[in-house]
């Protein structure tokens, strides 16, 4: 009776959790599988099913599920208590490390999620510049707070339109949008709003509409234009941080923003967020300055312990070479499959990020939206029945972890072959 217990759990869940889940993307039809345990590249459900996992907690699990070295660090901290309400040496150590890895970071504030990190980053940039407007990229995702929940295509020169009920129009009035990979559009918006824009927030590689890569020279142009207009450039590296390299996309592409947000991989699976930037900017954060930010769980000892373990491991090992090789191998193998089957699809990725797009390679949100997202869901379900768990959306990036083996990759490619033949 495959999936019976998960089906029952979902039925119970729908009575007490909106949509049956605790975060929207986790819902898929007919029902999600309920996790029982996970180890390395594998996740098991409560019905005994086992899957090779490319969702990887939506990005954080760079070393796969439950790596021993992270577990040991967490347990060691657990034995000494897990919340103090007073600082620890660990947070100082981790802050120092972040300042050495990220060229843009001289000071940090630890928070609990990526959402909080981008929320704080925008407030700090506004406090620092004394300006109200912000610019984001269409389709860019920066968490679930009001200022960034703006409908795509709602116009760069006018006011942002909320993309969620419950967000008052006034709260998104100051949010302007530009398409990715379009420096002219950005120049235009900056000119039209001269001296009014506090910050541009951007994912250097868009990670929440598949991966969409920056074209040659785009990030450099973004840097040049924001500098020219005295606009704080915020790289939202909640996905790309520690994913493209220990210094994130800014190290990978050699473009240094003014502020950076981090999260996901750094916490090793525990909740963490970081907002960091130049001292001149970050010194405006309370209690040193007048931009308020606070949190009961800021720099919580368990997440800090995990962050120290993760960063120590990243410093020590040849992790990124291995991850990139596996990423390239999987992308090339899927490309072979779609060519053999004569499908008009594309495989996009970088380092250990990838996506099979049901359409041609997108360069921005509007192009990504032309993909056959419904067709993709069919692939998702076929893959699941072949024992491979992809994120259940055309627009969520697939992640390879250090725990994925050559054999995992091989089985995954076979699953693509049979799933796409059926689709
Ligand atoms: C996931 C994500 C966030 C939000 O992080 P949470 O920890 O889920 O709040 C912000 N920005 C980007 C780029 C993300 O991928």
C-alpha cells in the first residue's frame, strides 16, 4: 500500500494546517510524502519509500542529510545548553570567519532566517542612506516579508503592486522592479528616481526561478551603476553563499557588493540568517546605531555551532571541486537524454545547482515563465515514482550535495530517461 500513511497524514493535516503544509511549496498533488528519516543523499518516507534527494531542504544541505561532523557539533553544544540570552565566543569566531570569506563583509548581525536577513538589510540600507525606495529584480525571491512581496511585471517606474493579500498597497509603494540581465532598464530606473533609491537587492544567480545565470558583464554593470548613483548594492546570497564557493557569488564573479545576506548552507540544516556589510553601513545597527534589529534567537548557540562546523569543513576540504564536477556530470548527462529524445528543453546550472527547463534557457523571469510548468510536474511525479525527489516545481532549483555518489547520479540519469520517455 504505497503512500497510504502519507495520504492519511495529509488528510489529517488539511484540517489543521492551511493547505496541509507549513510552507507552500511543500504541497503537491495528490499528497506530499511524509519524512521518516534522512541520511546522506537519501530520504525515507513513513511508508518505507526511499528517494535520492535533490531538494536538499531547498538548499541548506550542502553536505547531504545528517553529516556526522555537523551532528557532533550540535550534540556537543546541546550538552552545554542551547540558549543563553548572553553572547558566546562562538558567534565572535563565526563573525570573524565571515569577514574573511566575504570581501563585502566587515561586520555582521546574526538572525534566524534569510527572510529576517533581507528585511534587516533593507532597513539598514534605508537608515544609512536616509532614502525610502528600493529596487528588486523581477522574480527575485528575498523571503516572505511585505516590502519584497511585489507582483512581477508591476512596473518599474510606477509603484509596486503587492503579490499577496494582507500587504497594504502603501507597503510596496517604495519597491521598484527591473528585469534580470538588463543593465539599461536598471540605468533608466536609477535615473528616473535619482537620490530616492536606498538599495538594490539582487540574487547574483537567481535561485528561485530555476537557476538563471547572470550574463557576462551584467553584475559588473550593476555594481558600476549602483556606485554611480550612491545606491547600496545588496547581494542576497542566501542560496549562493557557500554554494558557489566559500565566498559565494561575489567571490565567484569577483564583484563586491556593499551588503550581503546569507543563510541556508551556513546553518547546516539549522535556521540561520546573516546580514553583513561595510563597517560604515553596519555601524548604524542598534545598539551601536539607530537602525533597530533584535531577536530572541539571534546567534542561537546551536546554529552557531553548526555554522562553525560547516565553515571549518569548507576551509579544509576540496568540496567545491567535487561538487562542481558532479554538477557538470549530471547536467551533461541530462542534456544527452533530452537531445537523444529530441525534446526542446534546456539544462541550466552552475556549481552544484541545476534545473531542467521545459523550454529554452531563460535569461530572466518573463522568459522562465514561458516554460511548460505543468509538463514539469508530470516529470516530477514520474521521477518520484522512480525514487528520485526533485523539488516539486519548475521554478525551484535542484541541489547536488557532497553526499551524492556517482551511482546516485547514474540512477538519476536513468530515472530522467524513463520519466521523460513517459512524459
Ligand atoms: C530562501 C531564501 C530566502 C529566505 O530565507 P528563509 O530562511 O526561508 O527565510 C531569502 N533569499 C533567498 C535568495 C532565498 O533563496
